[in-house]
C-alpha cells in the first residue's frame, strides 16, 4: 500500500470511529465530569439582600462572576452580587426601574443580561431590557406582552423568550391576553409576540383532557396564562407552563408559532400512590387517600435529556385564580356535595377530614344540577416528569417527596389544607454523571434532590434547608462556577437571602 492509500485508509478509520462515538454518546454527556458526592450538598455561603420579596429569581454570569437577583422590595430592582472572591459574596450594585410596576425575572447568556419588567401597570405591555454584563450598559429595550413573568435565553444564545402571563386586574375588569414573545437577537432584537387564539378550535378536546378555561367573560386567548419556560438543547422548541390552565404549551422557536397544548389531567388522590395530608385541624400529619382529584397546576419547568430521550420536569405548585372580582377557591365543607356520589358527605366535610381542604368551585358539577359530583383540589403537590416529545407522564414524585419531609420533621401541618410542601421551583442538571432534579419546596423552606437519570424510577438523594420560601433554584455547572465545582444558588423571597450550596469532592 502506498503512502497516499495508507493515509486515506487511516483517515476513513478515524472518521468511522468518531461517528460511532457520536452515535453512542448519550445526549447529556457533554461536560467533563467533576468527581463530586451527589448526596452531600451543603451551604457554603449566604448573603442577605433585605426583607420579603428582596430575593426572588437569580441569574449568574461566568464571565464577570456576577449574580443578578430580582428584588421587588421598595420598587422594581436587580441586585448585583459579586462572586469574584467566592465564597465571600458581596453586594456590588442595585439597578432600579421605578417606572415599571414590578420585576419578575432575569437571565444571562454570552455576556448579556435580560430583565423582565411589568409595564407602568401590570395589565399593560411589559418590557424586556437587555444589558451588557461587563459594564451594565443598556443594549436594547423590547416591548412584549402583559406581565412578562419569566425570561430566558435559548441555549445557542440566539433568542430571548418571555412568558407573558397576562393576569387580570384584581376586580377582573381588565384581562389581557396571555402571550409568548420570541426575541431574535441576531435580527436586531426583533420581536414576535404570540397569543393562543389560533388554538381555540381545539378547546373542547383540551378541556376534556383536563385543560382549564374558566375565567369570567374571558376569551380563550385571554384565559391562558403562560408562567415559565424551558427550551430544548437544540434551541428549536420551547415548553411553557400554563399554570392556572393546567397545561404545557409547545412552541416552535424558529417558525415563531405555538404548535400545541398538552393538557395535564388530574392526580387521583384515591389511589395508593397518591395520598395527601388534607387537614390542618386533625392534630396529626398523615398522608392518606381521599375521594378527590387534584389539578397539577405547574409553575417552574426544566428540560433535560438522558438515555437519548428528552424530558420535562414540572413543579406542581397549585396557584389558582383568587381575585376580588373572581375567586375560585373554596373549602370542601362549603361545597354542596351530591348525596349519591358522596353518601358520607357529612363526615367527609368535617374539619378533621376533608372540610378544610382548598378546592375549586369552578369544576366538579358534572351534570349541572347545582351540586358537586367530583371534588377537585388545587395543585399536584409533586414533581412530574413528562416525555418532552409525547407529553406522556413518566413519573410523579409526590408521596415519597412529602414523606421524606415528614420524616425529617420539617412538614408544616398548617399547610396541609393548601398546597402541602408547595413544590414551586425545579432545575435538572448533571452532577458527577448523574441527572439530578433540585426541587424547591416553598412552604417547608427546603430543597429536595432526586436522581432522575432513569426518569421512570426517580431515587431520593438528599434534603436540605434553605432560606424562607425558596423561589429561584439556579444550577451553575462546574466549568462556569467561581471555584470549578457544581453550585446551586437558591434565592428565597420570604427573608431576602441568597444561599450557595455545593457538594463534597470525591
């Protein structure tokens, strides 16, 4: 064989070897694995930014080692925290937006900071303001829909998306459309804001699947309230929770269209795998089965891939519509129950049983005769894992999650009648080769960690305390963190603290 033929043969062999490696390599194995004990996260640092609402959502910029934290204490602000000398963390600067009615979210990518701000009023159009992280100078201000509740960058850094919740006024006389804005960074920050009117023809099928459309005098597009966004690794699709509506929307980012809504159905609390503690007046903490169903009503969402398949993790918090102009919440003891469906209604409605449980009066009168044939609780009290492609439920971490909190002596029985541990935040990330779900539990001031490397069989890993009412749960990869190790940053709205957690090295 001459040299030319030998070179070609070697080159072809190398290409074949590389191709095989790429095909067999799992989707998530893209980072160098740092040897860390996944069950050893502990608090390394903390900073107190003020009182209630002074620390909500955070975003970290590895290029400047700055953390940006949402604050609504005394106006719409972003607190800038310096991690240059981590684990010593110090407040660096405050960015104020007095013309805006509130601030909801921040995100960072490629040296850019995106800030989601309400308009002058919450029912008016909001803004996404983009700054350079290097000098905090403004790059662009983009008008989006009403109440941009969450802002995020696509992984490739080419797009900014905002979930514009469009909540009604307290008297429910003004109800903006819920929308999703797609901002194209490469096209001079051009924006396309999408509403849900084009999917109204699917309303009957969606409602049959457990999707909720029920706001007074609201059109289909007005009734839908986008909450939180997760984006696929290839930056082509976004998945948006519609909390009060009990669904997840899928968005084609490139074409700029909402392609479908996945209704989430209900969790059957009469099944052995789905018990709730339903009373704050029974003088005990006990997970039990009851003849009720619960709408999931998810808040945060996280996208992850493992074993070659993509998944969504949903934090089923359970927020409802509870306004002066319309309040769906009701105690079970105030419902008129159908005597045939609930022959032991008088007993069920005692305070020590179901009487104190928060339910919705918007659903349950299935035959329209004025009494309730079903009881629907508000919130799944769980973390759901869905197949991102099909929307199928793969696993639900609920009973095991709440039982671990109970066993740790941290369960707040005063919340048994409403949301339980209140699963609000979630982020899924790789630590030492394992996919871990970090779950923020607002009512017990804790984060639960589960190994979801095999999503169908999640495994409990750890439970640790945070500040009061953890709101934002942010993971920083070792390559981006200030000390080269996995970092979990938890911002707590109840006491204004931001805490930094890291695992032990192996």
